[in-house]
């Protein structure tokens, strides 16, 4: 039998190092005699573990290179040698174990991050596309709605044409009749009724009654009021409604004439001739105008008389040339239950002394059982020079309604004159 050189496993010819007790390749025990391999005794019975080892040989790993080769760690103390012929499954050496490639983890992390970025971009693009689509769709729908047409054969019918105006019923008024509110003359022209009017800005209403009228302000004061405050329409049941809209919502300027209209929410089941137009606030002298077309408005008209009655006072001659009873003056409506009486005076001073006094100190108007002082709107001269004649002025009083008999009082006031009181009676019927 050919002898193997020392340092070589007698079982698998694997190189050994000096003093190595086991073969690194097959696990054979050297026992210090590498040239005398341990042989299996014929008398020893094979254990099941040995049979399994014999039946299932361990795969032979690739031989390592001698350069840098590290021998296995010696067995711990108390290790029992295996039975002769035993070939255990040895653990795979480090050089044969595949190393985990850390580059795969890095690539997976990079791939995950890129995936999230791509997903975010897709979501943003999708959201922008969704809103853009809905915007374009909405614009398209609007365009379609505003110009929708129905085509039948060669004819085309526009279904978005302007709606037919609601029918209008008109009741003419007697324009020669008028009332004056706060010095502005209002002449009713007509009353129109419809479900709606195209130039009415209000959209929620049971129906509309429109009062057309002409305004004439001949005074030097503007109509400082709003029609939403001073106009109402009284319904048959006695309730009233406020205006919906107006062509011009406030009174006319001084020295202005114009036409205007005011709309009221009135059900179309109520006819215009069942309505009453009410002018003035509740705190003012209100005027009710039935919208019948020919109502009697005589009680609201100004009444003027020319008494031409005189009396001597403080050396001067005082004459009531005319007196007017009316419901308003320029820029102002009388208070509730009251009326204005305007007395025009002519003053002639034929004496040698001038006259100087404030009219509120010595002039009064008696109406029934009440006496009123002149208002600040009066224009009676504060002085009349000696020899001056035909000095004129107006004395304005606010008195209770219903009076017809009046008396102008020139009081015996020591600060004005030593003369006795003088009275100038007159009537307004």
C-alpha cells in the first residue's frame, strides 16, 4: 500500500496542518497518527446515526485556497471522539457562506422613495386634471345652457329666448288732481298691475302694483325724504305694505320737475281700485288717496282767502292781505293732526319813528280755543323804517286741523309797544 506523505488526510487527501486532530474536509480523527486512519471495527455495531451519515453523505464544499486559510476552532473540553468510521456533517466554513449584499437594501430603499415621489406626482396631476375637467365641463354646460337650441330638420328654435313679459293692467288717474307732501306737488298719472316688471329689482313678490306720478318741487328746498319711509299702499283689510322698489327713491331737488314710479307687493287677486295710497309718516299729517282714478282730494288742497283786514299797532298799520291753510310747507309736512296756516301781512309805517321787534314776541294766531306762536320759517320784517310803506312778510303757524275761524293777535307787549292788543279776525272755509 502506498504511503501518503504527512500533512495529508489519509481519507480524503485534504491538506492538514501540523498537530491538527480532525480533517477540516471530512472530519476524520487523526489522533496524532495521520498515516494510520481509524478504521471501523467489524465487531462494532453501526448506530442509526452512523447509518444515516453513511446513507446521506455530506456535500463536499469547494476546497479553500491555502493563502489566508484559517483552521477550525478546536473542540471544547470533554469532547468525545466519534466511533470509528463516523463521518459527521461539518458546518460550512465562513468562506463558503454567501455574504448578504447590502446594496440590495439600499436599492430597495431608493426604489421605495422613488415610488412615493412618483405616487405623489400622479396624485397631484390627477387632482389638477379632475378640477380642470370639471371647470371645462362647467363652462361648457354654461355655454350650452345660454345658447341651447333645438334643431328639427332644417329649422332651429332658440330655447333661451327672453321670457314673455307678464301682462300689465293699467288704471288711469286724473292727472289734474294732486296732493302736496312736504312742499312737493305729486300728481298721480296711472296705476299698473302685473305679476312682475322687468325693471323691478325685487325678485320675491306675490304680484306688483306700480304707481306712476309726476313730481314738482317749486320751492328752494329739496325733498329731503325717502319714499320707502313716506309711502304705503293700504289693502282692503286695512293692512299696509311698504314699497318694493322705486325709479328714484328720494324726493326731487329744489326747482325740479320729473316723473317717477314706486312699486308695491300686492297680490294680483286684489285690483288697483281697491287700494289706497298713503302719504307721510305716522308721526306726520297723513293723506290717503284712493286709487280709483277720480277720488275726491279736496280736503288735501290748499285753501286761500283774502281778508284785507287792518288794525293800527305800535304806530303802524297792519293788514292781513291773505291767509292760506295747507298740509305742508317747503321741506316739511305738518305734524299728525295738525295743519299750517300762513298769514301774509303788509306793514305801512307812516309815523316819524322806526319799528324794531322780533315777530315771535308779539304775534300769535288763535284757532278755536288754542293759540299758536309763529314758526321759525316766518318772514315778517324785524324792522320797518319811519315812512316805509308796503313792507310785507309771512307769518306761519301750525294749528289743529278742523278749524275755520282764526284771529291774528298783536299783543300788548311792553318790550315792543305801549299800545293795547289788536285783533284781526278772518275765516278760511
